[in-house]
């Protein structure tokens, strides 16, 4: 089992320098990774400050040296895959090969409806699949010819290539037991379970076991975001052990304001949020 804070990127955390500082804290405290959100706007308040996640990841890469980093997850349908290829390779090389690429459809409809992006889920699913194909081919450093429904590449060759070979790990967002996203994820390197049928961030150890069984015996990362409102090292370690036994490989510890306050319109309890990171991961023995 590996452990990473899963950190908000809006409001008082809409600052690449602040996130880089928290990532350095996480590395010092013994976490294995540091992952952030990827949004253009917040669903309840479109005027809320939001940091560009890829600029933030560049700052995070420069502030750390050992931990895995990435955005979970990037909605590929609202991105041009060639621009994404340049960004991901740049971050992978800047970090010395520590990037994980999280990919999904995007759940915040405002980021699509209000910015003139494709809104239909079926169309976005097709864009995700084709976008990942184009992205990974551009990572190869070979000349790419692609004529698809949504994207066209006519002889482009992108250098340099990523540090990580055969590619940067790709984790795909899934909900359980929705079969479509899970089938897509099984074609890549891992799954980020964004929620289950009974609500977000509520995937049980039993559901994790079912997902692990669906993945079979091959190497496959499985990440779930969790976070008790009131942290307790013994209780959380016992909970983590249950997930590890079910086959979870990454415990993502939620660090967002809702976990620490009932009123995010007031100043955030940033010291309490940072203290949770400084306390280190809820490892079990």
C-alpha cells in the first residue's frame, strides 16, 4: 500500500506556491505521492479562485524529489491531446519520471456547458478513448499519423520522450459497478475510483475487492480517495488495513476544506489541513 494526500486546488489553495509547499511537507512526512484536482471552475461558485493544475504540477515537481505526483483526474475531452502530450512529458522529465497521468470524462458540467465544450457523455467518452490513443502515440517519439472522428495528426513527431518507459502510467477514473469506465481502465495501468453507487468517496473495501477481482492477477494500480472528518491515527490505520487486504494499492487522503470546516466561505483552517499532511500517512503494522 502507498499513500498520498489528495489536495484541493481552489480557494485558498489556488496558488501553485502553496501547493508546492504542501507537497514538500508531504515528502518530508513520509508520504509516497501528492495528487491534486484538475478543474477550470468550481461547480457551486464559478467565481472561486482556481489554479491551473499543470502549472501547479511544475512547481510541485521542482519542490520534491522522490514522491509520485499527478492530477486526478484530467478531463481529456476538454483538452487538445497534443498540448497535453507536451505538458505531461515536460512534467515527467522535470520530476525525473514521477508523473502519473489520471484521465477521465469530467464530472463538472459547468466546465463544459459554460465554455462551449462537448456536453454529451457518449461523445465525451469517445473523445477520451481517442484522445488517450493520440496522447500515448505522441509520447512514443515516433511519427504519428492519425485520422479519427475527433482528432487529426498528420505526420507530427514529438520529442523529447518521457523518462518513464514504456509510457507514463495512465490511471482512468471509474465509478463502481459501472462497467464501461472499468472496461476502459483495464486497458491501462490503473483505476481511480471516484465513487460508488451510494455516493462519492464512499467506495467500501468490499467494492475494492470486487474491482481487484475484475482486474485479474496482472499488475494494476487501484486508488481510492478517503478521509474521515476527524482524523485518528489508530482508527484510520485499521481502516487502511481493511482496504489493503482487499487489494487497494493507493490510499488517497482527502485534504479539502469540507473535511476541516463547515463553512468554506470563512478563512480555511489551513494550519489544521497542513498538520494532517505533516502527521504522515495512516500506515498500519
